[in-house]
C-alpha cells in the first residue's frame, strides 16, 4: 500500500517531481549533455555506472530535498543501486524526504495509427513486486502521440489505463503518461482528443481510486484543468518534452494546478567537470526556477 505521508506530499505539496529515469536509449545523450563523451565508456555497465554517478550527485546535492522536490522518478538500475550504502529509494525518502517513483515501461512499439504504444511488459508483475520491496511509491510509463488520430489516441489511453490497473493492484500509484510530441502541426487537436479519452477512463474508475497523469504542456493554457480537478486524479504533472527550461517554465506557470516533472530541463547546465560548489549552485538555480513555475499556477 502507498504510504499516506508520501501520498499527502504528492497530493498537496508545493514543488515538482524530478525525472531521473533516462534508460538505455537516452543515456548516451544525457551523458553527453553532462559532459561525458561516449569515448569515456566501453560497455553498457560502464555507461550505466556513469549515469548512476550523475544521478547520485544530483540526489546528494544540498539543493535537492523535499522542500522543493516532492518526488523523483528512477530507472530500474538506479533503484537497484545504492547511494552512500543505502538503496537509492531509501536514501531518497530517509535522507531527502523525496518520494521515489520507478519507470516501469520497456520502451515504445513501432509507430502505428499516429502513435507509439508501450511494448509488451511480460515481467511487469515481478518488477512491481521488487519495486514494493524497495520502498517505491509509484510508477511511470510513457507512450507517444505523433498525430491527432482519434483511434490511435484512444488505443494509447486504453493501454495506459489497463496497465495502470495492474500497477494499482500492487498498491503502487501509476503515473499515466501519453506524451504528445511538441513539434506536430496538429498538437492542439491531439490534446483535445486526449483530454476526452483520459476523462472517459477516469470516469470509469471506482470511486476513491486515483491515478496520476504526466502530460505534455498544452498549446492552450489550462486545457487539462478538468483533469487536475477530477476526483480520481492525485496530481497532474507536466513533462518538458524538448522545450528549453525557460519555455517549459513559462508554459507551466500558465497551467493552474499542474506541476513539473522535468528531465532534461532539470539537468540543463550541469556538467561532470563542475566543482561541487558550481554544480550545487547550477542545480539550485534550476530547481528554484522549476519550483517557482510549479507553484505559480
């Protein structure tokens, strides 16, 4: 069962959720932005060791705590790792008062009908059991919408909610994430279709059962306000989706009740070559700007 103290922090806390969950495909890019070239590692194990070091440096920074960062989404390897001898999720909650989440999807299937659905997850139950044993509060899984395809968007949302129910059965809080690609010409139309589909599935949930939503910042401010206010939604968080931190923060501040769950926008400007003092200062500035945008709405 989800911890009630953690639930209240996510439900009503002031701040945002840090996305520290880059997986295999996005890790080289994340490391390069951090100043670590591909020549610095020669195996997946070395690559994941370096990304764990980066995440651990972020989590251990004096700037990173529950006063502004409500939660953090981890990749499975990060969850399985330690920080100062403690399991990462335990360190997050006990030392930082940051609620731990886990990315559980296995990546995206090929594009079909204007969307990329989740790949099959045959080992999901085992992963969810492990997550519970590690002290994880909730999960995240990402699908992608590349066109205003009514049938495609309906399929994405149906799959997300079906798996969400499986996650709920383990006592974990699912973050439903149907990302709308920010560069598509019909983004606003896709968002209206998505709004209707999500609302339909939320209305069908039993009374008292809640999920979280992670959504692309919309073209029309407060498009998702009906979801923010829905009784079956614990919290609506926003992904940066490729927007710069400045653009993402500006858009976020215009959407009442949404808070950030940024990844690249959070780590923008951080470098492996920075001194600890410069690293902490840069991260503090980033966290404060995202916090300000999250509480502005």
